[in-house]
């Protein structure tokens, strides 16, 4: 049943909006389209969303036929149904539109280290890295102490994100402002440009450092921005 406070229009756009345009809903779908199926992992992708609201949205999405809740191994997994998978082009289109048309200074205003690192972790390409366990530490000196250090541990194609020191020898230390690393990730800048500008410092294995742009890659929403004509 649709919310009685909805748009009240017999129109496919309004009916879809009643299901999808509640706060956080599209971000939860975004996380699931990226392959996340566990509740705690969904929380890492939407760190400012309360657990209670996440649980409510998942139940609403299940009721709408977009999410299937599946018992698995003593726990619960959340999987998109065919209707949910059909949202992929819509979500990607929204992301591409935001990257192309929302001003970069606005997109870089809402910086979040946990979301950035989680997104980098799931899209990291291990192929350019040496065929052994590699530990890459990211350090954001301007942040509070408990948010300054993050570790990506790459081992056999698996990538883990740690907010506490995993105890492994660090192969590469990346020291950067959060703004510079977010700009690199979103395709607004490049590793070499930020190093040359003094915004990023790399210390450690030169092979890993030299291949950073390749193993880091880009956000799936990174696209070339169009030039907006200036008013005469």
C-alpha cells in the first residue's frame, strides 16, 4: 500500500517516487547495487544513517518488492529482486548527472572519510599490485585522531578495510588531505597532479606508489564534466 500522504497521482513517475524518494532509500539501493548484502556492511556505506532507520527502509523496500530478505548462515542477507536490479540504470544515471552538473566545490563540501575509504576498498583493482599481501595506509592529518588513519589490506585478490592498525608492515603510506583524495577518487584531479601540488605524499614501495592511479582507479560515477558556457 502506498503512503496516504503520497502524491495522489495516477502517473508512473509519482508512483515510483512514492516508493523511492524517501530519505536514504536510493543510497541504500546504491549500496546493494554495489554488491552489499549484509546489514553491517550496508551501514558502512551509509554511515550517517541510524540502524533503526536502515532497518525500516529495508522492510519498506521488501514490502515494495525491491528487496528480498534471505536467511543465510545463521544471519540475514538482503538481495535485490528483479525490480531492484532494474533500478541500476536509474541510480547510475543519477550519479553521472550529479558528477557532471553539480558544482565540484559543492560535491567536495560533504567529505566523509569512512564512506570514501569504503568505496575505494570495494572498487580497488589488485592486479597492478605485487602478488603478495600489501598493506596501504591512508593518513588524513587534518581529521580528528580517531579518523586520521585507515588501512587497506590486499591479499590474494581480497581487500579489507581497517580503521585500526591491523599489525602488518605498511608497504605504502599515503598522506593526504581528505579533500585531495576525494577529488582524485571522483576524477576531479589525478594522483600525479596532487603530488606535484604538494597535497599528497607517498612513502614506501616505489612500485606500489608508481601504480597508485591504476590500483586505486576511480569512482564508478567519475565522468568528464561538461564546460558550462559563461553568460556574456
